[in-house]
C-alpha cells in the first residue's frame, strides 16, 4: 500500500499480526496472562521485553482456570470511509455551451463570467484591455479570456471551442465557447456533444437579431443542432440590452421572445425546458447580481449565475453500466492525453480500457477534472485522461474508450430514422452527405429508403395490404427510415442503448439538412436487416 506521498505503508490487516506479537507456546503464570491489550499499548516496549524475557516455561499442576475472553481487537478504519470522502466534497459537474450567431457576444459573456467567479484576475483583464485598445478593439478584451490564439483575437471570431472552468455555491461548471460562424459549424457540433445545458446567446441590437434568426442565420441552425446533441435545457440569454438602440426596452425583449418561442418548441423543446432572460455581457448586468430596478424595472427574476446554481442535477445513475467516452481531442505532454465527456460508467487511476475501433488496450495513469488531478471520474464529467501503451498519432477524434469486457459496436452500415430539415432538392438512394455522430465525422450515402413515418399515427406508413411503403425519394420535412452506408467503419451504438452515440446530424454544402437516430447497428460489417 502506498500513501499520497509515495511512501510504503504497512497495514495491520495485511500482515496478520496484532500488537501482542507472536503467542507463547506454553502456558504462563496468571499475572502474565492477565496483561490485557490496553495495558500493553500504554507500557513502554523496552519494559515489556524486560518483563517477559526472564519468564521460563513451567508446568502448572493446579487445574487450569477457565479461559479468559480474547483481548479486544483494535479499531481499524475501513477503506469505505476514504472512498466516500472525496465524493461528498465533489460538487455536481455541469457542462454548459454558449451557442448563437456570430458576434452575438458569446465569448464576451463567457470571459466576464470567468472574471466574476475569480478565474481571471483583474490585473490580467486590465492587460487584455490595454492590448485590445492598441488594436482599436476596446470591446473585445473580455472575449480574450477564452479566445486565446492570435487568429481569433485579430478577427474577433471564435474558431476552436474555448474552454474554461468556474464554481458556484452548489456546482462546478465546464464552460464551452462554441464558434458562431457558419464556416466552423463542425467545431460547434463537437462542443454541443459535450454539453448538459445550452446557452443560446441572442443579440438584441437592431438588425443583428433578425440577421441571425432569418433563414440562413446561425441562430436557427445552432438551436436545431443543440437539440440533436441531446441537450434538454436551453437558456436564451438576450444580450446587448444596454445598447443605445435597445435601452432595456421591454417591447424589444418581448418581440424576440415571441418570435423564438414557437420556433424552439417546433424543434422539440418543451416550455419548461426554456428560460429567457435579459443581460449585458459587456457591463455584466444580470450575470451575477440582480438587475437594478432603476435600469430594468420589468424583470425581477434570478440573475444568470444564480439560476444556473439552482438547476436540478443532471447526474444519471450509471451503476453497473459499461464505460464509454468519445474522444474530443488528443495531445502529448510527457505522455498521451485524451479528452472528452464520460458518456457512461466511471473510471479511476490504473484501470485498463480499450480504444475502439483500434481495439488497443491502454492503462489510465492520470485522471484530470478541470485540470486538477482526481482519483476517479463519473458519468457526465468532462475529463482529460493520461493513457499509456498507445502513441498520440494512433488516436483520433471520434474514437471511443470502452470497458475491457464490453466494447462499442463498429459498423459501416446501419438503419436509421431521419427527419429531413432543409433541402434544396429531393433525397434518393445514392445521395451523399457528411454525418456528424458524437465526435466522429464521416461521409455517408443513402443506400435504401425502407419506409416513411406517418406523423399523424406515429407509425410507419403501410399500403392496403399492410406492407411498409418504400418511397422512391424523400422531400423536405419528411421523416424516413433509411439504410446508410459509411465510407469507413465507425464507432456507433443504437439510440436505445446509448443515446449520445446514437444521435447524428447530416450536413451538405455547409448546411444542416437532416437529423436522425440509429435504430440498428451491426457488430460485423454487413447490411442491417429490417
């Protein structure tokens, strides 16, 4: 056994000896036999040895007395206590992702939250402000807490998914800042796949909301993608309410709410899953402290951070479930690291896992949560794992870490239920597009349309003879059952077994054309039957 500092620790349980040492092979006189354990613990070791050494074996002729009760065993702390201790200290982890149209203020709000929660100090923020002023970008300095590379700072556009961490009284949060530009939607999908809560940032400035919400804007596409990723709770943060064109006007706020609500409900969000609130990312209004009634008298709800803190737990009972973690990214730092969100199960140090589809066995040597070392990680945690027995170049985004005795499926063909969202033309067998599933990206083609879904009955459409109708093609807004062929085998699971690995998005020509779920996948590379 080794303690936290790496020193060997000898346990009384593992050696099998008690504090009395070895037993004497003969009977001893009564005074020596009556020495109990508590007296021996209090006596000095040297005195005990001096007292015991002169005693020689003797034969007692008298009838032996009744055996005395065994000495009390010392109290030993059970290892269960040490296992429960870290769990009680750990707060629930919630992954939040900021989404929305480009220039809505996502990075600015994220940077301001990191400052308000103490993750970015005032001195660093003042340095960013001076540098931004030199570039004539005074209002961008808050976003630099998340936009760290020169390209993002020069153009003012997020490219990669930014990442930050902060804590509240009840929870700890992983903050993901997704890019809003249409050229980087694939990166946004990777961020949405890790999230529990979506933060849809809307610009209230005149003209900016309309640009993002009208057909072709990223507000619509991001709302659809976040639902497809499995995010059930969406907070709509109406930003830039302090802009001179808005001035905390309630009429403008209500206009945005009334236009967004029907659209979001049409995409599958329930009214209880949506929360609207006004804010200003630049000034920090309604982020941590309640709004001043003199500034905004018509809103009296909780500020953003307090509302997040009061959200219910998103933890799911994963007792006995096999381990699954889709890899988001990998890097090398004195060893190979992989990063992602744990989909199912739990993992601890020195445990062995299998990376699929390579089928390579690796050992987890370090577990990092929020860049801090931990003994173990549970389902829902966003973690970095240091693994050995594999090189960085042999790992790619979209690979899946699995339990040794329970691997995910690998398939190049599967049956799916697909809802067509936006199409320029019809879809028929042979149509090619790009599929995003968990963190994997692969080209797919429609092999066969095997059925149509009747929205009225909620079942497959059948003809007069009761046979499933097989359409020759499908158009926008249709829901079809289809067999898809992948360009290469991928890690995949059916939606009913692992929802996070059974949802996918289809994109073509830079637009999201369909969303779907995997109904059947095969362990072997063969066509899936009906």
